[in-house]
C-alpha cells in the first residue's frame, strides 16, 4: 500500500550549518492553504504581563462579536503569520526555525479556536474546517457546541447588560469605588469581628436554637446567600464599568441542573490593566463581607433568642462565602484564584497544575530536574490538597456537633 505523501520542510538553525528535513503528512494539511485573519479594525490585541514563570500571553478580542481568545506565545507567533500571504508550509517552516519544533496538532486546534471566535476571514475560515480538522473532530466539535447551545437556552440573561450597568454606575454606582467607601467597609468589618468574638461564647446556644427550627433557619440563611450572590455579580459588573470596559452579560443558570448560579461576563476587563482586573475580582467578595458584617452587628444588638441566633449564623455563612471566594487554593476558579493568577501572570495555572499530576511521580524521583514553573504548579496543588482537607475536617466536626444537638 502506498504511503501518504509528506510535506518536507528544509530547516536549519542559526547555530548549525547543517540542514534538517522536517516531514508532515500531507493528509494533515494542505500546503497551499493560506490562513488569513480578519481586518485589523475588527479585532484588538492586549499583551498580558510576563508571568513569574517567564511565560507570555495575549488576549485577542473580536470587536464585532465580543469574543475573546487567550493566546500563548506560540499561538501569537502563528497569529502574526496568518496574513493571507503565507502558506501553511511557509508558516510551519518559520515556526520550526523560531521554536525548534512543530506539532501540527497545535495549528489544528488554533485554527479551530479562531474559526469559532470569528477571527478568520470568512472565505479562509472554510479551509481549516474542511481541510485541517478531521471528520471525527468536526463531529465532536459540532456535538459539543449543540450541547452548549442547548444548555445556554436553559439559562436566563439580560438582553442589554452593558447599558443597564452603565446606568447603575452613572446613577450612584460610582460612589462605591471611592477610597472612603473601602475604608468604611474595613472599619465596619473590624467592628463586626469584635462583636463576633464577643458572641462566640454563645455559639453552642445559637446552634441549639437554630437546630430546633431547622426549616426557618436554613431558609433565611439560603435566601441571604442568594441575595448576596445577586449583588456579588452586580458589583463585579459595575466595577468593570468603573474601568471603562464592557459588560457582555448578566444572568443565571442552574449549576449541575440544580443550584441557581448568578454570573456577570466581564471578560472585557482583560483588555485593561492588571490593576483593573484585580479590583474587579476583589469587588465581588466585599459584598459578602459587608452583608455578613451587618448581620453580625445585628446579632450583637439583638435580644437573645432565635432571631439573634439566625443573624449570627447568617453572618458566619456570609463571611465564610467571602473567604471561600477569596481563598485561591481550593481547586476552583473563584475570585481568589483569579487574583492569584493575575499576580503571577499565569492565567492557565490551575489547568497546567492538574495536567502535571500524572507526571508527579517521575518528577519526585528526580527533584533536581524540576523547573521553576513546575515548582509553582506543585506548590499550588499541595496547598489546594491541604486546604481542602482542613476545610472538610473543620466542617465535618461542625456538622457532627449540629447533628448531636438535633438528636438531643
């Protein structure tokens, strides 16, 4: 049986005078295909700060559809080559010379990503779909997008979130981001913590009172958390407007088909500075801090009874919600994780750390070969494991205490 034809790229590094033949199956790509990006007026590119691991990333925005693509340094190199003049053979040769190797699956995935983000020329976009993506991959991609579309139809979202958030910001929302408001929140939280310390001696009594009326206590706490979640995402969105960026969507969906989850799509903040992203990430959890502080102060000023117990429990749960959102080491991509990823300039930290798990045994056998970026990823995994274990132990103890009160 005749073997498939191959593309032969004649390459040579700058340090070596000898040529090397780099071969690619012609079934993988058409050497004559010339990818072409959309005109420059239809997209925007924002370079991100260099990561602590030395990596460099870019955020590419489709200005027509408000779609965003995170680019690695290699993908950015390919993006610059997609000018409609360079064929895949020429691009592959240039990539091989620049990076010393070339995995053609990289260009497969990248062209597919650009196609779905609407960043390739309409005529050229048919090329990667028909020539570069295998039929099974196309089938999986189509099925995945149909499932996503079906799931999204179950969600609720505002039709004009940006206009709504702009109106709220102009009508007084801007006052929330004055430095005086921040320090006022800090002062109120400190007073509330002092009140909680005084009330902590009665926590067992509060637990007994709440367990005596579980439906009332649970209902009020859940409603409080739900209201706080609404304001949490709204403040994220208003903070995004404070830095002049666009809010794409506001809405909610049923997480795992059960849990109502509110969200604000503030992806456009990636086109702003790192400081702006940090402020937007921090703004949301401050809502739970404020609401929890108000509940705790209300408990301190209330007369003993079920009302005081519920206020105390609500304050604790709201503070815990803020802590969970702000704590970065939980395997979840919450606000604290986003803050950590921005500070390290490693937007793919969680994904890269989880991808490292299968190789941990081999790395541990040869610690001297562990690179700095791998040390960061291993430290992230270790802190997540320890944190989750401690969290579970603490809450199993609290649950057993609550159950013992109910049994009595």
